[in-house]
C-alpha cells in the first residue's frame, strides 16, 4: 500500500510513467494498471493535490485485495466452513501440514498446504504469534547445568570390522561457560551412555549439579513432565556422582539449545574431511579438539570470550568434586521368569528361586557378576556368561532336582557312610556307564531312608554273596528281612517240612512201605 501511495504521489506531481518505472523498479505495464482507475476517475497531474491518507482510501477502494488477503484468495472460501474444526486441531497442537492433509482427505477440500498456512496466519494470527513467543531464561549459574545429546557425524570405514559404520558424537555442554566435551561412538547402548558421562566428568574435573538430557531409552524409561522414570543404570550413575537428572520435554529441542546449536559446528569443524585410523584415535583427537579448537573459539553468547577461559575462570571451581571411588559401569534389564525358573539376561539364562516363576524381575550386570532383584532385594547372584545357562539347583524344589543333585560323586560319597559292601555295590554300578546306572545307584542309597544304614549294608553284602548285587535284589532282601540269612542257621519253628516222612520210612529194598 505504501509503494502505491508513493507511486500515485509522484505521478500526480508530474513524473512520467517511464520515470516512475525506473525509479521505483516497477514494470511499466504494472504502472499503467495501477494508474488506470485514477485516470478513469478524472484524477491526474495538475488536478487538486491529495494527501497520503486520501490516496490510501482511494487505493483501498480501487484495489481491495491489497489490504484484504481474503479478497484475492480463491480457495479461502472453501476453508472458511471448517473454521471450528481447524481451531480444535490447533488447540490439540496438530501441525498445519496435517491440517491441510485432513482437509483434503477427510473433508474433500482441494487446497494446498501453503493456502491453509496463509489462511491460519490471517484468521488465527494471535494463536500463531502466541506459539512463537519465547521467554529468555537469563544467565545460568556456574556449575549448575550441563546439556547432553547425541548427534550424527557421518559414515566411517572402521578398519576393526572392515566395513562402513555410522559414527555419533556424544556431546556434553556446560550451560554457563559453553565449554563442551565431544566423544565419538559407534554404539549408543547403556554402557556407552554411562561411560561417556564418566569420561565427560573426568574431562571437566567435576560434575555439574543438573544434567539436562534427551528422552532416549538409555537415560529415561518413561518421559513425563512432572515425574519422569529414569533408567536404573543412569539413576545409579547420578547417585554415585551426586547430581540430578532433569530430562528435557519430549520433542522440545529448545529445552536444551546449548547442546543442539553446536552440533553443526562439531560436524563441520571436527569431522568433515578428516581421516581416522581407529575409534580410540578418533576419541583422543576429539578430546584435543574440544580444548584447542572449540575451547578457544570466540563465542558470541559470551561476548566474544573463549569458552575454555570462562570455564577456567568461573565454572571449574563451581563443579561438584569427583568421588574418590571409581564408578562401576553396569547395565540393567528386565524379564519374566520362565517355568524352568530361569531369567534371560543378554544372551544367557540365569536361575532364580522357583517361587518367582511368572514374575518380572530386574537384573543388574556389572563386570563379571549378574545380580537378580525382586522388590529391591537380591534373590540370585551368578557369574556372567556370554551365552548358555547358569543354574543353581538350590533354586528348585528338592523333589524336582533329586536326580540332578545326586550325581555319581554324591553316590560314592554317600556309600562310604553306609559301609564297604555298599561301596562295592555302588562301585559296580559306576564301573560301566555311570550315567546309565545312576538311577539304580540312587535307588539303592534311597533304601537307607526306610531301612537304615546297618540293614542296607547287610543287604548289600548278602546280594554280593549270592552274586546278584542289583537294586531289585537288595530291595527284595530288605523286604523279606533275609539280609542276615547267611550268617547263622535259621531257628526251628516246629513246622512240618515239605516231606512229612523221611527217606528211612521208605523200604526201598522190598518196595514195601512200612
């Protein structure tokens, strides 16, 4: 509107259309188009002069679309009937791109995304402006905060594995001095996340009071504005160093701008166009770069001061001191106990007390030890295995593991407690294919629970004497009570024998029976 007021003012003052086109940078055809309504109204050079407000009023009548965008928008009348629905979507934080898509797909409104964007900017100007408002947080106290994030650096040929891998940068920035720590990694698991924190704290020589991180799973199990659930390994690290974990809001990168902003700088200054022999060399060079290059740069937020100098001057002494004990890196996992009383941790299975079958338990792996927790109490401890099973038979009911617990060694040791005859019987079982005869050996030794060691020893001796030291024979001897039958003649009971008359009663000479 102001350009047209200037155009009409100069034209009314007597300048030609050619001069207007050259001075204002407007095509002569456009100049003629705008001047045509004035000429038709009898206004021209030499007539009564008009003020700027008068020209604005006339131009608004001649060209209403200049002051009212709706007048020149052909698709806006199609959008207007859906005003209430669009307001509902905006209140629900639906993006404009999604609103345009829903209008096309669900309401058959053939409009472009740019048209919807202009319509919303015109009709909901206050809501759009409100969403753009930011409040400066002010200066940050030294040592009070560090912002943390991962940023992708690019692809790199790893000579250790012989292929290209993606490299990510773990970045921690102290919010007051802007001094930063960079550590390239090729894995972003729990151990790497915690190890990078430990390396950063050692690099700074202290610990910031608050850690503002993203909502990645290695840091936050369940994002929440008021009560986030922190990953147990990460919480263990924070407790060890005496710091507070304060995750940023989900999908709100502006909550940690001081680590988001330098990512492009790190990617350009440290990474691009450089070659590295291996990951350790890359990490060492990143630490050198953090001090010599990033630490010495002129930082506009610090009025041109280098971050390293500001850190050394005011922030290094404000950090929390490092604890005397080195932090033990650990990983936590959760799983359900199977019917075999085993819990899967990594690629291995570890036994737990059978009463916990079907329950979800937490497992902590630190070094070579795996601890299983139930309600914050340790219920099982195992030596870490890369795969396979680690079983403690004490975790099973006794009757379920009797066979597995009574090994050949146990059988030999128990037989020695019974006696030499029992030892000989068990040795005969174990002499050929001990596992095949293990059940019989267990059965023989199990007879002592009912008959006692003395009777079992005698029965074993009796079975050896008759040449059949088997489980069935020994059990039959004990059942019949004949384990001492070979030691003394049985007492007479007065009962008739099988023959009622002896051979002397038969007259074999004459063939006559007396």
